C-alpha cells in the first residue's frame, strides 16, 4: 500500500477541501498539505485513540520541557498547528471505509500487526527461489511495540535508524499512520517534531535540486518558523520515510557526494542518502518502511534495527480486528431502542447488535476450526476484504456497489501507484505483472477445475517466457514482495507442499481479469496474427511482381495467386475472431453448467466460505468432488463495467475499449441463446447477479427481454439479493407474468426494495415468508400504486392477522387490477373474516378469495359467505379447514347452491352426494403445506372430510358418483397415513 491514495484503514487523501477527495484524482502524498483550509473544519481535537495491542502510547503527554526545546511562543504554536494538520490529514476516511458505518474511525478500530526484530546477517542473504511460501520469523527473535522501535539495542547502543519491512498487505502504511497519529495526539513524547515523507512524492520530483528545508517548508507550511531549530533538536526529531522502494538511492561517494547543510539544494535522493548516512542532521532519528526487495538499498552499517512486519500471525489479533470492524454502531442506534436509520451516503451497518455479535461469533468459530481462512487473515489486508465482503452480503448495499468493485477497490488500496522495480526503465506496474502471472495460474486452475497448485505449477506460470537477466530480476522482486499476497501454503491435511489462492474468490477474479485484459492468447491467435502480418507485408511486393509477370507471360494461374494473397489476412482475421467468441462461449457455459444447478447461489457460497455455514462443502476444509467456479463468469461481467475499468486503468491494467465491446457483444449473443432455458432458482439468481455486476441496464434489458417468469422460491432473499433483483429487473419495460418468492425469508425492507419489480408483475407469490402486519403496510402501498399490474396475489402461510387484513382492504379498496387473492392460513380468525365481510364491497374486481384454514367459526364464515354472494364480481370463496360445525358446513353448502349467480362457497370435498369439482385444489394445498401446518389440526380436518365422503357415498345410488367418491377417499386416506393417522 502507498500513501496519497485510498487505503483500507484510513485515508491518505487531503483533509483540505472536498474537491481533493474525488476517487479518480491521484495526488502525491503531502504535496498539498500547505494549502489553505477549505470547507468546514471539525470542532475540537480528534478523538483520542482507544489503545489496542502494541500501542506506542505508553507514556504521559508532553510536559513543560517542550517549551525549553522551542522557547518562542510562535514556534510552539507552529508545532501545534503542524500536529493538527497531520491529524486532520490522516483521519480522513476513503469512500471504501464509509461502508462500515458513519461512526467508523481509525482511532476506534486499529490493531497493530506483529513486528519482530530481524537479524541483519540472515536478512541480507540471497532469497531462496524455492521458498514460495512466507518464511516464518526465526524463533527467539523478540517482538517489538511501536514505543520500543528506538530503544537501545542488545549491546546498549542508541538506535537512530529503524527499517521496517513487509510484503504487500502486511500493514506498513497503517502502522506508520498509527505512529504519526499517536504523535499528533501527544502519546509519543519521545519526539518533539515528526516529519513524514512519502518516497513516491520525492521520486516524482526527479533530480530537481531542492534543500531539505525547502522540501519541509513546501509540504508543511507551519514549520517554516522552526526550520532553523531542526539542527538543534537532536534525536527528538523524527523523519518518517515511507515506501523506500520508490527511491533510487546511491550510497557511493562517486554517485552521491557528501552534504551536511540542510539549506543546500540537492536532488531529493541525495538528501535522503545524506540523512541516512548521518552526515546531514546526524542526531535526527529516522524510520524507514520498505518492501523486502529494497532492504539492500541501505547499507546495513547505517541501520540500527531491522523489524519485519509479520501481519496478524496471532489468531487473537484477527478476532480483535473483526470485532472492532463489524461491531460499529449505526448512527440511528439510540438508548431507547429506536430503529436504526442510515446517514448520508453510507450503506449502514447490521440491523441490531445481536446480529452483529452473532456474525462475529460465527467468524471467530470458523477462524478456530478452518485453518485456511486463518492463513488468509495472516495479512491484515485480507481481514479488510473479509469485512468488506460480509458488509456487502449482510448490510444494506450502497448504490452501485458490486462484489467486483469491492475486489477491484481492494487491489487499488494495495497496489495503486506501485511499480515492480523503480530502477527498471520499463516502470512496469506491480498489478499488471500480477495479472499476467497470477492471472495465468488462476485461469489454468479454472479451466482444469482445480484450486490446489504444486510448486511446478506456480513456477511454470511465473517463469514462462523469461529470457533476459532483467526479466529474472523482476521475477525475483515479485517473489519477495507480492507472491505471498496472492498465494498461501495449503494447510489442509494431505495437501502439504501445495498452494492455494489466499481467498478462493481471488482465483476467479484474477482468472477473469486475465481474460478481459486480453492476456489469454490461443495458439491460433498467436500464430494467425503473425502470419497475417507477414503475408500482408510481403503480399504487396509479391503482388506487384506477379502483376508485371502476368502482362509479359501468358500464365493464367498468376491472377489466382494474386487474389489468394489478398484473402489470407482476412481469413486469419476471421479465425482469430472466432477464437474470441470461443472464450465468451466458455464463460457462458461455465455460468449454465447443469452440474451446478443444485448448488447454493454464489452469494450464499461466499458467506459459507467465510462463516463456515452449510453450503456447497460439507466442511470448510473438505474439498468437493468437483470444484465450482461460478464467480468466474460473474467477475468477467463485472470487470467490463465502466467503473471497474476506470479503477483498473489506475492500476496500470487498462482494458481496451474495442476488447470490452467485442467481449460484451460475444457474451450477449451467447446469453441470448442459452439464457432462455428454464433455470433452477439459485442459478437464476446467479444469472441476475451477473447482470448486476455488469452494471449495464441496456445490455441487461436486451438479454432479459424474454424472461417472463421469475421463480426464486426457496432462495434466502437477503438485502443484497433484493437489491440485485430490483436493480436488474426494476428498470425493465416488459411485464413479468409471474414472480414466485415463496419461502424466501422476505421482510418488509425486502418488499420495499423489490417494489419496482412487483409493479411489473401480474402474478405475485409471497407464501411462507413470515410476513406480518408491518409488511401489509408496504403491500397496501403496492396495491394503491397507479402502476400496479398485479392480478393474482398469494399471501398464504403468513401471520398477517386481522390487523394486516385491515391494511390490505385499504389497498384493495383503491386497486383495480387484483382479481385473485389467497389468504390461506394467515391467522385471520373470526375478527379477520368479519372485517372482510364488512369491507368486501369496497372492491369491485375481486373474483376469487381464499380464506381457508384461518380458525374461523360458523358465524364469521356465514357472514363472509353472504357478503360474497352479494358481491358483483366474486365467483369463488374458499372456506374449508376452518373451525366449522357440521351444521355450519351444511348451511354454507346450502347457501352456495341456493340460487343462480353469486359466489360459489367451497367448504368440503363434497357437494351434496357428489364430489366437489375443487377437491383436487383442496388436497393439493394440504399436500403442499403438510410439513409446515399443525399436523394434529390437519389430521382432524382430514378425518372430518373423510366422514363427509363416506356419508355422501352412502347417500347415493349412482355407481359413477360412488367410484369418484371412493377415489377421493383413497387420496385422503393416503394423506392421513403420512400424518400418522389410521386412514380407516
């Protein structure tokens, strides 16, 4: 990670005006610190840190000795202003952090990574090429806290220069930020003045001469007054040099001359060299951070202590990090238990503290039992990624946020502006190198359906095509600095010596990136392009010669050869185009693999991999028989979105407009053909999630124009899934014939999110969702909407109660589209049916009403039946399985057949001595809900129905009717046997 760009734990962006916080602008670190303040400044000083592991704050605040060091009041004020400016700068949060809630701040969540002192003799030995995995620190080396970095060494010598090193993602930037903020808040009294420099900023200045005082004054305007006092500050002056790998330092006297005058203009690199030599300001303390490959740029004789940043090598640190991150309170939480509300543009956090605690506990248990995820969380950066993914899966989603954008932002936070080797003239982006090498390994794993890689597999991808010494040097740097970021040693039993991607989804992301960047070239593409270019260059000369010979000699074959030379480049061009279409076809086939039809949807799979829930794997460490790569095509679509392409361009991985267009057209063509097949609910959600990640409404509208039935029954509709469905289908123009969301664990918030989809639906099924009276408010609003097209509304098996029905009747009173309403088993009771009877005439379009199995008695049922008979449009009323007496059932049967016209009332399987034409409807409802209804109550009702059938069979002499009645009796007895009844 580097300063000056968005980082996972706090912003290095400017605190001096909102104009500097745009994510598409990339300012070098600290260049603009001297700009005047714009906008509002926070009231009061920043909040004090809550101290966690390894805090540098173990001493008292600065004492009055501060005045003796800087005797003038103006100098003291300048230092204080410098502290405030630094604090404001480093406390700014990037956009990626605002998803964790409006109260999220660095000073409440910081956890220091482990720092171990290193032995310089072992440190500078050549790196072992076979050691792909992270080498654990040697036993016996002490751990260091921030406050101990400048303590005397083992021999009692004073330490003035400390070098902290760590691979990408171990937390170098966060650690230094914490130290700077500790000093700003007065908890690092050892140093009276702290001056941080970004080596990226200094390297951007090139060789332009400037003195040390000029460099400081340009970046820290308040320090102009105290520049003359820096020379007498001694060891209480601390320089922080972050990202040394970005500077080309030459410690040879022939390359960098000696200079002790801080006012003498020199190249920035020369000033840093003389500071490290202790030739300029020899008493000053210096803290350097760097990647491992650049440790040797400073001769060891100038370094007093080396410290390796080891990340979260302790599982307890990982748990503490997750606790602090995931337990951020919502700004709507109140002491009185008022519901949480969302503030500003934040996405909000988990709804209740109980839900947050439950999530943390599940994650902690998985860290203890699932060793692979603990190995991933060794890097603090991946802890951030896991937290961001959990927020995406479980908290209300920010508009436009996608899973692909989380992973792309994650890479930007770690690799933005990072080059592989600052001394290499190619200035190759570290992320571009990773996409080419790690992307190739990831794609080979996807195509061969494996997630475990041997050392030979890794070597084959890293060393492919390397021929020069410079290329070997770049590979050596990548191994030391970034390989551990992408690959981790597999800790599963029986997998020793193999490697896996740090988190499973990263393999699919990198494979997709490898494809969309056009790095995957088939043999036909490579050979065809070279042949076509060769023939194209030579063809013009040969054609000219053949044209002359054809005029001089009577050779009829020459014109034929002449035309063939023109055709060759076109033929190869078409063959290359067909190869590109084959890539799109492979992606679409991966999305619609029938072997994956009965897996969980990809969002549940991701939750299972993090929390250890039941998912596609029976145990987190147990691989399935066949690996599933359903995220790979989804990431491909997400990477083609405009936002992710812009971020990738910042990382040095631009996706060409022509490649993006050709890929999108090929994908659309294949999806148009294969997307018409009927998919299981989980696969259908994955299909919609692909469109959500692609973030192209026009593309999705064209591909999904043939979708008429949305069947997501049984899919757990979390907030993010509701957002996905609403974003993809809510803006379409064609109507949906049916939307089935039965047994989806929907809540009122989900109903509100899906409102745009419901407005385009004709048949809406919301059965078995535990929807109560609160949800009826949203259903009322839906029914009263002027664009509502719903004709059939199924609300059976929801605890609506009479209070909910009152709200529904308000909606039906102003609705003109609903003709069929099912309130089966909704807990209405007598009160609910009486309310329906009193207000039924307020709606004039209803044709069928089902209020069966609601515990209503004779009086309420008879009142509703009479109201239904008088209704102008109602044709059918279902009243079976209510608490009706024999007399009550008979009265209702007589009422239903008393006169022509009016609604028919269904209360039993029989009508007189004949079988009711609705007997199959009644029994199918019983069979469908047998597992969710009260078994004893259903058994009692079935026995009553069986008695009615037997009585009707005894009362008729018609053999045809007797046969029908016997057949239905057999069906009822079968159901009774399933319930454990006698059936006789």
